[in-house]
């Protein structure tokens, strides 16, 4: 069995690539980082080192690499004969991956459909990828693939210099895949969990893990912390994150009918995961791309808007919005652009520009006020 995975970085190697390898696939990693691809092709194995409860070290073998910037035809050929294609490139990069998948579907002759899954921190990421593929692929080509949305959860921090291909990850790992596109023949992926209704799983993860992680980063940055675990040793940060997850718990229970005690326990476990000292996760890494993270259906604004629509004031979430608007990291282009907008727009204009929340939405007055406090 063969799989093509876009994104040969730490998440690709330490999470998705590992599970595909454990399921018996030869994994072809595709990336535009020439040095990384050369290292992959010069290596016969790499280690995934877990930290936390039940930690293990896994050795990954049977892989190869392709540089899509210079070997696009080889990438298309690899996809055309693959069983599975996955991505971990960031939602904004899917539009660049899509044309290669479209070309491969036109060239595909295999009787079985190609399984395509975007493993990104975004709702409906595979739907977005499918829409991009459909821009250049006809209906017959699209019919040669099965597109399934997924929810992925594993903390993979920046790796120390000199790590090579070795990746340190947390021991916790969850990959949930919607089963409906596959009928009664779901792919065999060891460690993945197939469900008929993905929405509760992906929103539980996004609005607990991603919301909590971002909140820790932005509140921690406000108070001068460098690492996520250290930020949670600051009482104001810890209390702020707990309050945020109380708000998102209320939203998730209301929206999806989740059991309140189970969701609250999940939130508590999530904070404990952030405090894992073995990860040494940097606040600047977790908080990067604030423009995306402040957008309408992302980890901060979506739950805040839902609560406001229910007549609940999302006080803790809006305090994180204030901190996010102040996030200033000079080597993050989105942070640079955010600070430019912050200095040139009114709070009201910035609120709509960043979040897509209009002035007639019940969240807008409090949202504009939260942004005003940041300026």
C-alpha cells in the first residue's frame, strides 16, 4: 500500500506519516523544502519520540520524499498510483496542493478510488480541498476519489536544532475520520477512529484544544512568558484559560448535546497536556498566524459569536481577543500585518476586518470594545 503526504514537517512525520507507516503504507512525503526532502531521501529511518503518559519511541521506515517545486510530474505520478493522499500544510496552502491532485485524478487508472484527507486544524478542510481540486478537475476525475473530513489532535512543538528527522511529540494522539464517504469499506488506518458525524469531534477539538492552546499563547505573551507550560504557571494565565474553556464547554454542550461532565473533564485533561514539560512548546509558535486564528469560524470568534447569539457574554474569550490583537512577533508575516492594521484602523473597522463580525451582530459591541482595549 502507498500513501502520499503533503507536508514533510514535524506534524507530517510525527503524526500522520507515523500512523500511515504503522498501517503498512510506504509514505511519500511531498514538500517544497529542498534540504528537508534531501535529508528524507538520504535516510532509511527516523524516530518519533513521545513524551507524557505511556510514552513510546517509534522507528519509521519505508518512506521517500519528493520536492513538488521541481518534481511536480513525479508528485502527480505518485498520487495517481497511491491509495491515500493526506495533507498537513495549513489550510491556506491547500489551494496550491489541489492542482497536483486534480492532475493525478485525471491520470488515475486504478479501479479503487483515491482516499483524500486534509488533516488540518480547520472545520471542513477536506471540503475546501475538494472545492479547489474541482476548479481544474472534471466530474469524472472527481469521481475517482473519496474525500473525507478529519479531526486531528497531537501537540507537536518546534524541534531543537540538530534534531534531523527525529520528532518529539506528546503521547496523546487522536485522528477522527468521517466514515460516510466510504460506505461500508473504510480504509485500514491503525490508530484512526471512524465516525458517521464528525462535527462534534472536530468542534470539540477545535474549540477546546486549539482555543485553549491559542489562549495560553496570547495571554502568556501578554505577561512575558516564553513557553506554553511556563505560561500556565502564571495564575492569571491559568485562570484565564480555564475560564475560556468553561465558555467553550457551555457552547459545545449546547450545540452538540455533549455530556457536560465529560466535556469538562476533556477540557481539564487538555490543560494538563499543555503543561507537559517534555514538549517545551514556544508561545511564539503557538500564537503565530493571528489573522487566521481571529477569523470568523476559527477558534476564538466562532465560540464567542455562538455564545453572544445565545445571550451569553463571552468575557474570557474576548479577553483573549484583546491579547491576540496585541500579539507582535516580527518573523510572523500575519503578526506584522495585524500590527499594521491595528495602527491604521478604528476598533470598529478592525473588528469587522479581522473577524467578519458585522455591526448588527450581538457580539459586535463587546468585540469592538475588546479590540479598543488592545489599541
